[in-house]
C-alpha cells in the first residue's frame, strides 16, 4: 500500500507547491513511483490533465516532477474564481457548477466523497503520494466540512508536516499559534514541521527550534533556504505577479496587462526566461509603456468583466495608440476574444446576459456557449509554419472575416485570427510561447537572434536542482522514512 504524507502551511504562499514538486522529483530520482495530490485548489491557472479535464497547473507541474502522466484525480476539486465572491467549481476535471463563498461552504461535505475516491485512485500502484494542503489549517472558522487540510488528513489518516515561511516574519508565532488553536484530533495528525525560505546563517535559528519544540513538542525536519531554482518554474499563484519588480532594460519589451481575473499567466514564463526580453506586467493604475514593441492580452476567467476593467484603466486607448504606432498585439484565449468587435453572453454564463463591444482590433465576434472546450492539442503556427503543442480551456465560439487568416492550425483545424497587416493576432491555444522554435521565430521577427532555448529542459533542470537542495537541507532520517 502506498505511503502518504501531507504538507500544510501556516498560511498561504509559504512555498508548499514548490516543496511538494521538489520532494516528488527527489522520490522519483530515488526510483519510487510517486504521485502528487491536492484535494482542493483555488486557481485560474489550470492545465488539461493527460486523462482529460482540468486540474491546477501546480499539480500538472508536480506530476511532471514525478515523471508520471497527470490525472484529474491529482486535484479533484478546483475552484476558479470568477468574481470577488464566486467561483466555478471543477470536480474530477469537469464543471460541477458555480457557487459563492458561503454556498460553497455548504457544498464541501458533498465533495469529500469525490476527494477520497480520487485519493484512492492516485494511491493505486504508487509507492508514495505527497499531498499538498491549501491555505492553512489554522483557519478554524472553515474547519467544519473542510476537505483541503485537516478535514482530509484526519479522514484519510495522512500524517501532516507543517511548513512555515520565515521570510515573512513571525514563523515561531505561526507554528506555535497553529498548535494552540487546533483541536486535539487535528493536532495529533502533525508529526513535525519545516522552516522554508530561510536567508543567512541557519545556526541563528537554533534557539527558535528549541522554543518551538518547548511549546509544541514537534520536531524540525529541516530548514530550507530561499530556493533560487523555484524562479525557473511556472508560477501558479497571482501573488507571484504582485511581487515582480521591473527588470532591467533589454532589447525587446513585452507588456502584459494584469487583468482582475487573469488566467494561465504562466503562458509568459518562457518569454521571461529569454535573456533579450523585458517582460513588463502592467498593474491597474499604470499605463501601457510607450516603448513596448509587443502587448499580449492574457487569458481571463471572465472576459466581459475584464474587458470592462481594461477600459476602466484606459488600456483600450493605450492599446489603440500602440497599434497606430506600429506596435504588435497578441491575444490568448480571453484576450483573443477581447480583440474582436463584440463579445456576447446570451445565457449569462459569466454573470448577466449581455453583449459588449470589443476592442475592434480584429474583425471577429465571440458568442459564449455552455459547452466548454478542454483539451490538449498539437498545432502548427499559421504565421511562422512551425510545430506547436499546448492546450485549450475556454467557453465561446469566435467567428469573423479575420479567421480566414488562422493564427494556428490545431489538430488540423484553423484557430484564431490575424489582422490583414499581420500586426494583431489572437488564438485559443495556451502554451504558444513554450514552443522553442515559435519563440525563436517571434524574436527574429523583432530583429533578435539567438532566442528560443530549450524551455522544457530548463524546467526539468530546475526540478532536479530543487531535489538536490532538499536532499541536503532536510532531515536524513525523515527522508529515509518517506523517500527511502
């Protein structure tokens, strides 16, 4: 029977996802059949699993770290925020429905059976399952019906390792406070803790370990430094975008407006990895930079809502001026829909039934439809005639005269559109920039040579670097117990 261990955090964004990925690669490198599992995830960065259906992008990456095919069972409940209070609910890869926060709390007990069913499916044939929690078990106001943290751990009998982020400060209070407020049943599941994101001399925290031990009785399984290799992995959490500082000036500036409901923004990670590219994420209240040669409109979980926000920020005028100056534009998925003449939602799938004017940069129109397209795809660039691979996750059908100039050919069918002068393009294909040959040709079209390095290899190397670092930093005894 497969062993299982769960990493939960003292808060959000403490580095659980990266640690799970690193441990998965370490176990795989030691010859174990290892698989990731996250009972509940909340993210608009979704992937299409190898067995079909949506999962969190982080679980797709963790499956890659394990060197196993991804499955919808690795993330049985995925919440995709559509508004400040409501989310679309994906269960075992398929749309289950929509709910606001309070309504979802009432739904969670119904979803526990699907979570436990998926956990058994992931365990089948594995040596080890590494489980990732969500948020913090200290949110005891959400404990009733919990399926993400201790509710799952206690029901499935999975031991828990707490992860504390020392970089944000207060890590001793976070760990001790978690111990203090948890009910005894939950507290018994915790077998120890890991300190993450440490900078400097580790011995300076010796007294901190002693203090945590006195208050909790928990052993420390290791102190992990700030893992530089994590920066080379696809980002899942919008928090990452909020922290990105402006980079140094480079040969090509690419601007990406950060929409309120931005989705699948890891599309741009391969561009950010290019030495010649300055990727500028433009936040609300900022203007699109005049020196950007390319603007990319990202995917969105709510196209009409984000289109309205785009206009409220004045980015529509900035974008029109950018095109008049000879600048280029690429729209991905929801960003593609925004570039057209209109977006219509007759069934109110994104909220109320309405039709709004698009940005008018492509002669196409989009009508939202209830059938959701979710698939991995092989494609070919209509612009550069090079092979592509990626995935589609979208509602809506887009048609119009500019579709006669397909942006890409997906599985033998035309997709997307290009303007007559070729300076504006849109497509439903995510993963466009992960193609090394496409990226190289795109940079060449801006007069830049030497781009398009092996992005997938850089991700694999980063995962191996994480595994090596964790092997050095974590308790050998604990690793022998779980990793072998």
